[in-house]
C-alpha cells in the first residue's frame, strides 16, 4: 500500500473535526464550544460546497418553519422543469382554493392561468401562499398529494426532522422542520439548480399591476448576499435562510425562531461574517480529476489514470495550513484486465495524522489484457520483483 503526501494543514488545538463524506462532498463539525450565542431558537451556518458545519445551535430541534417551507416547493418546481415535465411558459390554472389562501399573496385570480415563471417569482420574491397552492395542485394533483411529494423528497435528501403538511408553510399539525434540514435543502437547491438561482436574488417585480418587493432585506444591505428565503408566523417567529458568496466561498446560514425581522437579519449577518472571516474552503480536486497514474501489469497499456467522481473540498480555519496530507492508498500490483470505473484505491485526506475524508479512485478507461508476450514478460517481472 502507498501513502503519498501532497500538501499540509495544521488545525488549532482543541478543535474537534467530524467529517462524513456523502454525495454532496461531506459534512464537518468544527468547534467544541460555540463562539457566540444566536438570538433565536435554532441556528446553523456552513459551507455549501464542502458541507462543513461551522456553527450549530440547536440545529436538529424540530420547529415550525413558516415560509421557509417554500424552498421545498421551489425545489420540486425546479426539478419538474429540469426533467422537462413543464417549462417556464407552462400555464397553471388558479383554483378557488388557491385564490382564497390566506397570508402573503401573489394576487392571482380564480380561473386565470399563470405562467410558471410568474409563479416562481411570486414564491421566491413575494412569498405568495396562493402561488404555492397553484403549483401544488398542478404538480401533485392536490395540496395533500404535493405534501406527499415534499415528504418523499425530504426523506431522499436526508432531512430527518422534516414533515410537510402544505406547500406554503402556514401552521398545520405536524408541519415541522429544523435548521439543519434547511441547510441540507438549500445546499441541494444551489447545487442542482444553479440556472434558477437568480429568482431569489430579484429585489422586486410587478404582477397584475401590483409591485412586489423581496422580503429578504439583506439583498439591499450586503452585495455578497445571493438569497434565499424569509419566513414568519406567530408560531414560528422570524426565520431566515441567507446565502453569501464571497472570495470563492458559498456560506449558508439558517436562523429559526427569532423575535423580529431586525434580529433575524443581524444574526444571519453575524454568522456569515464569522464564517467568511474565520474559515476558507480549499479545493483539493475537482470532479473527474486524475489523482494518480497507476502501473498496469499484463495489459495492452502500461498505465491507467485513477480519477475521482466527486469534487474534494474541505473547509479549514484561515491561515492554518501546516499539516494537511492528501494521498492515494491502493493495493499493488494492478493486473489487467482493468474495467472502466473499476475501484483502484482511495484518495484519503488526513489532518495531523487523523483521517477526515476518503473517496474512491476509479479507472478512467478500460485496459484489456495484453498479448501473450506482454503477459509472459510481466509475469516474469512480477515474480522477480522488477
């Protein structure tokens, strides 16, 4: 077996690192103690691209999510667009049930047929409950049917504390989620549907002659804010998912159950500034990168590139790059035939000798067995240790 040292990074003493590699590139928990207290029932902040959790305050606590629910409604709407089931020009009919929905409105009218793009803006900018019902009834057959779709998607994404009863977030028995679940959902939304990210950044729009203004005031207060969703009911308090993109780093904070609009904004910015000031995200390898070329014995080719399928990124405290090791571990010898996609070993990242990240390394291409002469010569070389 082989360990190849390629770079270094040293963590501060007493820092606790817990990393679970997933298809989203993993998750890290950094501090044993919180650096400050957020004025809310629950909060979380982390790096979207590495999955690192940099702040956690009661993030698994089940809470009423109010209009943060609409992020899941947008997720399913974007997914339908991506699959080609609908287009931005598809018209969805407005039922009486949708028209009479209480709370924030896009001001759709009974019998109208509304373009999907207008409904997206109605949800992303104005947080219209009526627009959510229009989408739910079209995609799910009913709001109950759409809630079933929401819960199935939540389970698939690993949102363990979530149960949705409607598409808008209005109070309902059992309708709940958590700060961690909304971090997971936001990361998935940003990664899977970048082509629709501009809707939550839109500051205002006009529909049916009515000017609608985005309720996320951070869009005016910080040029690096790129989303994402506000929420409020008397039961849920004031909630906010905020995304900030600065210096190649995408951070997401979720604040749930704060006491006012001002508090949720102040605490979100405090979390995001803390993350950007204190941590950086290191891109070790991009998806599809060749991490090592390996010797192939008895093959029609003498070498094969070992690649990784997913990007490898890690978030670390700034200015602490003293003892990070990244290397490939594999078994020798590698004998043909080699299949394309065959596991060759693992790319492993260590911090101060402790493994924190691992990803399979696979063959980029097929290497068939060589001719009889190659096979015989390589058999002799292997036997003699050449």
